[in-house]
């Protein structure tokens, strides 16, 4: 099982500069745990109190995960995940 | 230092004036690593607010997919303040997530939708630290690629 995860510039310190890494898991939650094992520290940047951070967007096959189950969103082999920090401010 | 061409500068200012009193936002894309702001992309402020801006999440993904396909990056990330000075707010600093970008702030507080000068300032925002930089407006970006 392999899921490609696109990593934004600001999180590439956790991936040795790699723009994309491979992970696995049958849900977004499992994938994030799997990424944490290979890239310690990344989970903290994605989650806050066990939920996705408000200003981090995660997409599975171009769908914002907030509309498809959040951390429970299902994943399968070959899915493409993109992580993008929100572009926002006050 | 941010070097930006007159047409792009004017485009950002016009966008800020048009959307006043809501905050306007967008990027200027350029080839990865070039530090050349070449292509103005106006974005919709999904927050539609005078005190907050946020790119719509679907439009954000579409934008980045375009950038990746063209080997581009956001060289400038801009937004307007409509009642306060052109200086990054605490929220701007907390949410800044493009360490390589020039963060441009335009303030329309003085003339709103009307003609008249605006504050146009640029910053680097890295790990919560704000550094203002000079803005140089040129008639056209130099064609001398690779030399900064």
C-alpha cells in the first residue's frame, strides 16, 4: 500500500527537503500516524488536540477532507494526498 | 528587497481599492527560485471580511496545482488592510507559511475605493519574525535571468 503525500515548503524540514513522500494507512488518521513514524514532528504540525488544524488544508484526490470525513476519511492504495497551509491572515 | 514591475504593482493596488472595505488578497507567481514576480493572480477573499482574508480551499488547491505544473511558486503573497496600517497583524504573522515569499501589505485606509496614494510595503515573515524590506518599482522586470 502506498499513498503519495505532497508536502508544502514549510513542512519540508520534516522530510529532509522532499516535496513528496510515501506513506500508508487506511484512513487519514492512520496515514498521519504512519508519516509521524518516518518524519517525527510532522503530526504536531497537522493536528491540534487530536483534530486537523484549522489553517491546514488536506486533500485526498483533490477533495478537501473536511467534506469527506476529516481524519476518518478513507484511503486506498494509489490515492494522492496534498497538504497545503491556508493562505490567510487578518 | 522586492523588485516589482509597475503594471503588477498597479494591479495589486487596483485590486485592493476595488475590494475595499473588504480585504483583497492574491499572489504574484514566478519561476521557482527566480525571485521574479511575473504573474499576478487575484484570489477571492473567501472570508469576505474587512478584518480577515482566506483563500478558498478549493481555489487554493487549483492555484498550487497550476504553480507546480509550471514550476512556479508564489513569489509575492499580498493582501490589504482596510482600516489599519500596512504592517503584518499578529494573525498574519502566525499564519504566514511561505518562508520564501515576499509578503506585501497594502493599506487602503486613507482613500478607500478612490484614487489617491496607498501604503504599499513588503516583508519577509519567517518563523514568526517580521523583517521589512525595500520595494523597488521598475518599468519592467529585467530580462537578465538569474541575476538578482
